[in-house]
C-alpha cells in the first residue's frame, strides 16, 4: 500500500520518482539531465519505459542513489556519510574538499550570487 501521492517504491519507476522528489527535481528537469523529453521522464516513472545506463549515470552525477533506483536498497555510502556530515559548518565542509573542487564550488557560488 502507498500513501496517496507518494511514489510506489516497489517499482523502478516509483523509486526513480522518489529520488527525483528527494533531490527536488521536476520531471522536465530530470529529463533534461538525460537530454530527453519530459514525456520520457513520465514514461520512466509510469514504468512504460526504462532509463538507459547513460541516463542513470547522469542521475547519479546529479546526486541520485542509482543503486536504490535499480534494487530498492540504499547505497551504504549515503547512510554512512550523511549523518556525520550533518553537524559540520560550511567552513569545515569546505576544508574537506580538495583545493580544485573547493575553488570550483566557490567560483560557482560567486557566479550565482552575481547572476552570471
């Protein structure tokens, strides 16, 4: 049984929808990640078709737990790293990044702030 409006995580399409919602993506945004039409995302979630491996790789890059989408089991790394990171300050989290990633992140944030 599923709650009205909640994704049915017994199916790949339902788990894909659950990950989309968890990450805050709309169906058009999810489809755009894969270079697909919005209708493709609708069909994936309905189970009328399945995303390709390349599509799943694009979702993983955006933060989706692809193991969960495929198998229904969460990746261990999510559970093992999310909780310890929750108590970090922004400064501490930045210090954990390697210098190149930290530089890229800060440039992205600055560009977003300046509206570039």
